[in-house]
C-alpha cells in the first residue's frame, strides 16, 4: 500500500506540550527546575544594548583629531545625561566659546584621536521573558532560559498574526459555518479570545479591538479585510511581529469556510477556560504554526504520574501516514484551505500542470466534489 508522511495541523484535547523560553542574549533566569509558573510570570531577564551614536567632536569643536583631548570634559567609560557638556573651548581671552553637549543620555564607549570621533551608547533596554503557558519548569538553561511543560488542549491554525497573548476562550457562534454579526461583540468580550465562526471580517476585527479582546479565532479571512484591519498589506512568509492589540488565528484558510468539526468541537469543550495563544506563522524553512494552548486543571499531578511511569514527553508523531478515509486540508491553490477526505492513493507517478511527475491522491471535498492533488499539497488533520 502506498503511504505518504505529511505532518498536519494538530487539534488534540489532551497533549503533552513543551515550550522553550530563551533570551536573545545572556541574562538572569529567575525560576528553578520544578517550579510551577504562570503565563504572565517573568521567568528570565536581561538588558539589550542601547543604540550607538557617533559624534565627530574634532569637527564640531574645530580642532585636529589628535588634539580633541584638550577640549574634552569626559573620558571613555563616563556616564552622561542628555545636555551634559562633552567638550568645551574658549579663545580670544574667553570672548569666543565653543561647547558640545550630549544629545542623549548614555555611556562614552570610545574616543578616537585618529578620526576625532566619539561613540556613545544609549542606556540598555530592559527585556523580560514571560512564561507564556502555565506549566512546570522541566529544564533550566543557565543565563539563557527554561523549558516549560504542561498538559492540555492544543490547536494549531493555518495562518495568524499578532504575538503571544492570554485570555479566556469565548465561543460566539453555535455553528462553525456561521458568520458572527460584529454588533454581538460587547464589553463582556474584554480580555477574551473570541471564536467567531466562518469568517473574521474587518468589522469583527475592529470591534474586537475596540472592546479589548485578546484574540479572534475564525475558519477564514478575506485578504481585503486583513489589509483593512492592519492598514497595510502583509506577506505570509513570517508573521507574529505586528504591532496590534489582539492576535488573530485562522484555522482553515482564506475566504468563508467552516472550522473543521474536530477543531470546533474542541473549542466548544474549552469554552470559558484560560488559553495562551500565538499568531506567529512561518511557512518556509522551520515551519511555525499559530497555536492555542489550554492547560488542564490539575495538570501538575498528571505530569508527575506520567514522569514516574516514564511516558515520552514529546508525544509527537509527525510521521502519520495518509490512507483512504484520512481527513486532510489542502494547502495549495486552487483548493487552498479546503477540507477533504482521501478516497484513493494511486501508487504510480502522475504528470501535473507544471509537467513534473509526482505522487498524487484523490480526495472528496465537503461539497462532494472529487479532486486530484499532489500529496505534497495536503496536510493531515491530526487528532
């Protein structure tokens, strides 16, 4: 029997989840192995170097580079405040005076008598790393970060925008194919992650933004609505750094469609529970999917028993095989985002539109249409 090994989007009601929380540069780790941490808890801290600023002191003071020490009022390593005098000179019995004041606060990093330049470094920028999910610290990397582990519901989307946030899941529709009326989003939605059904319209995104929602989850979105909300076009190669007050997670694709039944049922099951979510998406090397994580109540005890039993912490099987009846999502045009079920796996290579010879599959879309697509163009919808 022919098999393919295509990782897919996960939707699991109970999965062991690990996340590495790492500082960009060395710093201080504030928690210990075995600690139970909260999503908003600071687990590590460091300081990013401030921006450098170069000043041509010799030119500004009208002296030769080798003579700048005669006019300087500071030296390397000194800390200065904005407006402090860096250099001063007077001539003609004090009638002509020149001075150079610091344009910023910072530290004198370098003075060159060859170029006459002074390099200042602005104050360091404090950076705090939060836990992101509620879980147990299972590893501490000195001066770098931690690995945190939890057990709970786990849902991946196909596309998202916005960074890490936390909020209570609030399912706003009874049917996954329903399009929510934006007027139903009110003050009760503040701080919530709203499951809005078939489509995240521009009106829904703006209204959720206005009331202070933390996130929006929908089956699809129309490109024009996304541009209208963001105020600019966006590439889908990598997202997650947008400066927006909420996180959007699209579970199926672009255009109006239904949230996959398993995914919607799982969202209904975690309605009212706290969730951590991240819209970061990367579709090139190092694929990254937007995600929703809802830790289970009492996960500490279940993790302790699993550890004692020697359970595999990764609990990942990205080698799930395709077979007849496997639920899939198509991830390339012309059927991008469509849900289907595999009906046939022809073993022989077939020529496709690009004239390449590849393995294909036959699948039945939700409207009953039978299509043939390359196996590389689908993802398994995993339990």
